[in-house]
């Protein structure tokens, strides 16, 4: 059975570390601790004294003064790994943790999980070809030497960089090394750890190279594992659940996140708030439990993205620079059908196609697969469609040789609707208001990634009011915009009422409108 040696890097709160060490080793696992040399000596003394009688705890032989982005973090990790490898010969896996991490599964589950597959768990993506680095430096992290801490010695850090850049003092990456990048929170097998320690002793050139790279804790282990271990024995992911905000700050978990954390496909989570005492207590009890079963739905990241985006609905108040003085044309008419149930809107426009000669285009700003004519490539990607929206629409008018065009849009596209609403062309908007059953909302949550087939019904049940309110909010925003030519076609209204609305929207005879809205199963799910 798997036996885990936890590699704990920490710098504060010795009492919490003591509790964490005793909790994790009580299940028969091990821990090697590196306590930052920048922290008070008294805290380290208290830590050593409290854990001296625990045979499953050891300490790195040398304390390192650690700084963010520095080689010192890798040095500290290697010291703790070396101590663990020597002290615990029965350890089969080495799991990197911080003091802000806590188990979100039982020890029994964690051991069974690691026994299922003989592999290493570490995020490891191609440094230059992958998109792990979203913004900022990429090549500069490696080809220049970084001796100073970017946060505490900013002036020296950037002065040295500028000097090397000006003088062309770049360096080559070791020829046989393919640099990889990923999260520093990994779980590696014993033979992988032993191979890394042996490599570190033998290849001083590689060690010197990484020692002056920037943020090497994201590249050192990730690169060496790929260099030393066959690809089929590596699963490129972390077993620690963590999320970051748009500003690059880690998301912190609190007492009410217990159920969310347990449903994630991970063994630990980072960061648990120091003040979340009830969450810490419950997770501690859980780790020591036996027979616990977990329903993995893994919707944490998509749910966080969904909720944070709804909390900052932004609007664009000015046209983009390439659209300045651009218009669809005063003589043209754009008819926008707004509907959250895309299949209902598609049925409606299909009936309109059959009954009128107005060209109809479905969700061209939402669906990449929307059928569009070849317009020279401007229609080829969603990005191009949004960037050159007016040019695209003008080309569609020309292609169909018409001055009237119908397009479908999602209610979430308020910026698009407002943008076209300001155009010199005549814009009419028809919102199709549908009823949303619980079954439809559950299907919608699964389609957008908020839930999966294995998401517990209790979790979905708690999610439904949020999804329903979000749809109501989108509709309210459209009405609040007070568009001049806005009308609503409602599922709950009689056919006669909807026919009059459609007659006005399309400027077609009443009998034609009646036949369109009277189509069988128009609003069916």
C-alpha cells in the first residue's frame, strides 16, 4: 500500500504546522519539514520540541532563507526531499505541500488512489510551445541570469536584466534539456525522487543553470521529471486543488466550501483560510475517517469562473477603433432575435425562412459551427467575427443582396446588442421569453460545465436558483437598456398575442405571423 512522505515548506504559524503534521502522520504517513530561515528562531525551536517524539516527522538539515521567485525555494525543497528519502525508506510517494494546504479526502482514499496507477503526478508542459505562462516574461526567465529578488530588490533585479539585454549577455539552455513548466505542487514516486537527487549531484551544469533562472520552482522539477521518466508514467496534473483570480492571486477557501472541496478530483486543497476553523476541523476529522465515499463532480473551477464573471458585468461604451465612422448603412434593417433557449430561436427562424424571403442567420456570435458563407476568412473564427462585427454584417447584407437581415443572439450578448442598437441602421429587437424547467436548467448547467454527470443531485439543487436568477438577470438587463424598437414574444402568451408581436417585428401580414408562431412544439424543450 502507498505510504506518503509529505514535503512541507512553511514559514509561519508553528501551532498550525504541529496540528497538520500530527494529523497527516497519524494515518501512518511521514512528513519532512523545511521551516524558512527568515522566520523567528523561537518558532522553529517550538516546532522541533513539539514534534521531537513523533518518529514519522523529520526536518531538513539546513534551513534556507526563502524568497519568492528565487532558487532558494528549490534548495529548500531539495533539502526536505533528501531528509525524507533518508529518514523514511518505506515511503513510496513524496507529496509537496505548504502550510496552507489541507487534505480534502480521507487517508484511506488517498492511499487507494495512489495505488491505482504507477505514475508521477506533476504539471509538466512544454515551456515554449505551451500557454502556461499567460502574460509577461517567457524566454527572459531562462536566457538571462537573475541574482536578485524581484519583489524585495526590484531596482537591482531590473537593472541587471537591462544590462545583460543591452550587452547581449544571453546564455544557452543545456543542450540535452527540454525545459517544462507547471505547478510546484506535485506528487512523485520514490524512484523518481531518487533519480532527481542522483541527477542533481551529477549534473552541476544543469543545477547552475536553474540556480539563476527566474521562478525555478515552476520549471526545475517539471523539467527533470520529463527528462528522467518515460512520458507514459507521468500524468500532467496536480493532485492539489487550487484556483487563481484574474489578478493572479490564489483563491482562499472558507467554512462554507466543505462540500465543494470534497467533490473535486484532488487529494488536497490550497489555500485554506487560517480563520476557517470549522472547515479545518471537519477536514481533519475526514482525513482520519474510514469508509468515506466521495462523489467526484469537479465543477469547482467552472463554477468559480461563472460566479466571478457575473459579479463584474462590464460594458463597452465606445466603438472599437476599426469601427469608427463605420455603419451597417442607414437604409438597412437588422432584426435581432434574442433567446436563451437556442433551439427555440432556431425553430422560429426556420419557420421565418419558410414563410418569408428574409435571410436568417442563427447564433453566429456564439457558435463557431454556425453556417456562414465564405467571406474571405473574416467569418472563420469567433475572434474575427467579434473584432470585425460590422464589417462581417455588411458583407452578409451584400452576400444575400438584401437590406433586411435576421440574426440570433444570446441574452448574455448585451454589449453586441447595444453596439448594433447604436448603429445608423434600423435595429429591431425581439426577445423570446421562455419558461425554464428544472430539467432544462440542469441540462444547461451541464452544457456550460457547471455540473457533470457525476455531480450529486444535492449540489445541482443548490445551484439551480443561481442559474435561474442569472437568466432572469440577463433578461432584466436587456429591458433596462430601453431599446427603442424592443418587443417580447412570450411562451405563456396566447398565439394571437404573439402573432401580433411578430407581425410588427417582421412587418409581415397577420396571417403569416400567425402561421409562424402557431408551429407545433415551437417552445418545447
